[in-house]
C-alpha cells in the first residue's frame, strides 16, 4: 500500500496539525432570554442550564460571559400576554422591555455586539410572525411593523438587527427604513433559510410564543427544499443583507454548505433550542457524553461552512475552554 490515510491520524500532534475545521469562541453568538421584573432567574425546563433573566440579572449574566470571552449576544424578550396584540404594537415602544434592555446592555458593555430579533411573534396575540387576517399571514402590512421594530432597536443601540420572520421583502424594507433614519451603520443578519421545524418547541416554551392557531408553513420554508434557499439568499443579498443565516443547523448542514459555496457573505447557522434540548436530555440520561457531543456538533457546523454559530452552548463551551 502506498497510500495509508491512517499515517495522518497517528498522534494527537499530527491530528491537530491536519485538522480542517476549528471552533473559536469568537465564532459563537449567545442567545439570551429576557423577562420583566427584578431579581428573576428561572430555568427553562426543556433547556437545562438556560434561564430567563430580568434585566438586572441579565446584566450579571452578560458580565460573567464577557469575563469568559464571549463578545456577541442575541437577546430575545418574553412579553406578558396582556401586552400582546394583533399588530405587535409593544414591539416598537421605545420604553418597552426590549429596547430598554438593549440601551442598558450597550451602556454597561460598550464593547459587546448585540444581534437583536426583529419578528412579531413574541409580541403577537396570535403567536405569529406576521399580522393575521382571516387565518392568513399578511406580508406587506407586516413589513411596516418590522420596519418600526428594527428602527426602535437601532435607536436603542443594536449593532445588528436580525429579522427572523421570513416575510418577503423584509431585508429591503428594513434597510430602507434604517438608512432613511441615519442608521447606515447598523447591519442586517437575515434569517435567510429558516425552515418550518419541529425543533423550535423549547424556544416557544421559553417565550410563550407558540402560534395560537395554524402553523408557520406559509412563511417558513419546507424542510424538503434546498434550491429554494438559494432564491432566498439571492433576494436577501440583493436587498442588502450583511449576513445570511440557516436555521436550524443540524438537519440542514447541506444547506449551510450550499450557501457557503454560493455566497461571499458571512454565513451564520442557528443551533436551535430543540437541538440543544436533545443533547441535554440524552446526556442527563447518561446516554451520551454531553460535552463531547457539544463540541462535535459545533465543529460539524463549522465544517459544513458556517462562519458564525448562534448556540445555547456558547457559555458552556467558553467554560470548557477555561478548564
Ligand atoms: C421566530 C423565532 C423562532 C426562533 C427564534 N425566533 C422560531 C419560531 O418560533 O418559529 C427559534 C429559536 C430556537 O428554537 O432556538 N421569530
């Protein structure tokens, strides 16, 4: 045999030298859950190790993460039912929970970058990412709300606004609203290929944001499709997106690779709540080694072509690096 691939796997030094994909802490974005009140920290039962925090406690958590080397955060607000309505009006109240938190975080941690969520679902009494009329999700009317929401977040200090709603034309509309108001420097991370997935369950528990009726299949993508992701990527790029995202990550590694090979923009992947929950549940049962599975999963997402990973494991990975 002249070719023996095992020669390159002989020792740790050699394996490390020929390793192709590497996971850096700076590749990771840590999603955080925000609730009203003070001195509140409640664990999300389907996401062991992940909590909803009131703003005072959230600032403490961010301080701990910054000390571990995490620099980018993606907060999501949990809005009480009585503040929700059909038009997600609370989403563009500058004194609301979310803009207030964005201002406070940027004031206390100017070096941190914030990726903020632009979507109606946490604020919608229908639990949808758009305005619902006779069971239909209205597209263009929803864009108006998204524009106001993105502007409110930019005014509060968001570095990157991230529309997670999958309405048509949202990137162009948000870019226009931001630019008209002097926020040319605020970037847009587009949830480009966001699939209608069963793995969002724990996130919807965390925020109480599940649809009250119907599903999200008229706006989120069919998981059987990948060419359609290229159409979304072309549009988001033409409309001014600065980053493209694939969500979820694990059942969509091929889509991550597809976008990586067809775009020059940074590609993000969202390792979502259900993907986190599966690892935690199996590890708690002693069925897998949770830490090893975490590193394997995150590395595989990098190998597939993601530059950036949004993951609930960010802090646990940072803690692992400290060991
Ligand atoms: C919707 C939104 C979703 C997530 C974040 N924003 C999906 C959904 O509820 O349809 C899911 C994130 C996760 O599961 O970790 N705007």
